[in-house]
C-alpha cells in the first residue's frame, strides 16, 4: 500500500513537472514569436530607410541629368523641351517622395526654383533664336545691298553719253570734271547710307537681344545657386535623418537581442530547474525503490534459505511415515502428498534463487565439455513421469550428437523450465522435445498442444512475476520464462516463440556452442530414487 502511495506521489509530481515544462516551452515559443515580429518591424523600417537613401541618390542623378540637358539650351528643339519638362516633373515627384525625411518647405522651394529655371531656359532659347535670326538677317541683307549697287552701276554705265559741251576755259573743264565726280559720289553715298541704316538697326537689335540674354543668364545663375543651396540642404537633412534612423534601428536591434537573450536564459534556466527537480524526485524514488528491492531480496533470500532445511526435514519425515510397516494406506497417501508439496515448494525456492542470481548479475557461464545427447535423455528421464501422471505423451527427437563446450546445467535449467510449463499448461495431447546441432548452434525446441498464447500474452510471458490468465490455478512465482530469457541472453543465444491460442505453443532456443574433444567429457553421475510409478532424478554435474 505504501509503495502504491509513493508511486502515485511521484506520478503526480512528474505530471506537474511535465505540465510546467510544457508551459515554459509554450512561453518560450510566444517570446520567439514576439521577437520575430519586432525584428520584422525593424527590418521593414531599415528597408524603408535604405529606400530613402536610394531615392536621394537617384534624385542627385536626375538633377545632374537635368543640369546637363539645360547646358545645351542653345540647341534645343521641341523634343528637348518636352524631355526637360518631363524630367523636371519626375524630379518634383522624387522631391515629394523624400519629404518625410526633410522639410516640406525645402522640397516645395526646390520645385518652384526648378520651374523658374525651366522658364528662364525657355526664355534663353527664344532669345538665342531671335539673336540668330538677326544675325541671319544681317548676313542676308548686306549681299543684297551690294548686288543692288552693282546693278545700279551697270545701269548708269549703259546710259547714252551726253553731247560734248562747249569748250570752256580752264576753269570750265575743271568744273566739268567736278560734276562727274559729284555724280559718282552721290551713288556711293546712297549705298553707304543703306549699309549704315542696316548696321544701326541690326546692331541696336543685337545689343538689345544680347542684354536680354545676359539678364536671363544672370537670373539663371542666381536660380542655379539657389537650387544648389536648397538641394544641398535637402540632401544633408535627408542623409542626416537616414543615418540617425539607421543608428536608432541598430540600437533597437541591440536592445532587442539583449532583452530577448535574458528572456531565453530565464526560460532555459526555469526548464533546467524543473528537470533537475524532476530528476531529483525520480532519483530519490528510484533509490528508495532499489533499496526496498534490495532489502526485499535479502529478506527473501534469507527466508528461502531458511525454508530449505525445514522442507528437507518435512520430506524426510513424510518418507519415513510412508515407509513404516504399520502405516495405513491413508497415512501413506497423505505422506506422499506432503512429499509432493514439499518438492513443489523446493522447486519454487530454487527458481527464485536462480532468478536472484541472474537479476543481480552474479550468474556466470561455466563452460565444460558435454555430450549433447545427454540433454534430451536427461530431460526425458526427469519429466516423463510427470507427463504420464497427466496422461500426456512426451516424445523426444534427439538429433544432436557430439561433444560441445558449454554450461550444461544452465541448458538443462532452460529445458526444465520449458518442459515444466508445457506439462503445466497442457491438458491433453502431447509434448515434443527435440534437439539439433548445426553450424555451431545447439537448438532445443519444446512443442505442446496446450492453451496457446495470443499476441499480447506473447509480449508479457518473459516479464518477471508474469502470471497470465491461464496460470491463476497453477503454482509458482511466474519466473520460469523470465529465467529462460535471462539464461539465453547470458549464453548469447536467442529465443523464438510461435503460438496460437487454443493450438499450443512452440519455444525454440538457439545457443552458440563450439565443438569439443570427446575425451575431455567428465562422467555424469545419476542418483535416483523410486517413488510410486516414476523415478525422480538428481544430477550431480560438479
């Protein structure tokens, strides 16, 4: 009762510990999920910061491209105008995209300055076109005037000559020549006037247009300077904010790793503590159980040893009563029952002693040469009377011939337990004992026509103190097959079971044994005593 209470107590503690461990593991999983969520948020924010930095870099590239395109304003056509306008709108959109990491006012200012710059560039384009048109007009007008002058000269030369004037005096001729010079001079003066008028008109317009271009260029320079300052300010603020954000995220990651590391250490520490407490409880329970088993074993060994002498005395007294001349048949029958019961108790005590040695690792294999045929013959001589008593037929197929090295007594113990169980659980039919030897393996097989075993029972029959349903009415501790299994394992063999409920069972034992010389076999002494209709054999194999 106390043992059951201790077992229940330790089971409750184990259940509590396992539940605590499950809770701790669950908390650790939840903490891991929270950490994953926080890391995801930080990673998303870092990706956003890196995207902003990329946007700032792309903004620089687009503004540089915009400036390079503006440098070629003198050669612009309608396609270039549209391209510049589209690029400026794209820059405006990019400026609005980084407004979250800089001042919105600065972004709007740059957009306004870029729009003014575009208008100034268009004005420069128009002024340069006007200037070029004026230059082209000058270039085209001068040849026309020269050509006109040539035409007029040819016309005058082709006119008929006037009548020769009267001969005048010296002074008259002198004045006549002067008249021709004045006529030619008049023609040259008219050409010069035309060129002068053209020059004054074109030059005045050229100067006016040049002044306009200079004024526009001055305004454009001021706009470029303002744009550069504002852009530098925006980029500086954006870089500063991005760097600050990255540092904040790095600090958050460090804090996150530190905090969650403490959480994990705490959970692992709790889990280790729980398992340590469970280990102590289990170890304490195992220690108490082992100690209790050891004490029980010592008590049982003491009791069994102490019972052997009284049982031997009881058997001797019963035999003496049965051998008295004046003993009645009834007294002889009771004496025989006492002897049989004493033998049964002695067999149970011997089984327990063998099991104790095997369980405590004190059993050893003592290999000696022996004849394999002696195994089947010996077992037949011992158990044929018991089989006959239950009206069972014991058949022996002894095909193992030769001498091998092995522990004969342990092989006999295996056979005795198998035959004892077969006789005990077989109501009618036959029991077959067969032995063979092949390829260094000694095989012992016991077949019966008893109650048989189902699959579940076959898994339990080799356990210590196993008492199946069909063994309730049979005497014994339930150690026979456990002893068989331990002996087979000790001798490095194997055991196979084939059984069907209601059809009987077949137990096959395979033991590796090396062949030995026949002359080394020690003689076996048999001591027998006749009792009723069968012979009980004691073996001295020492």
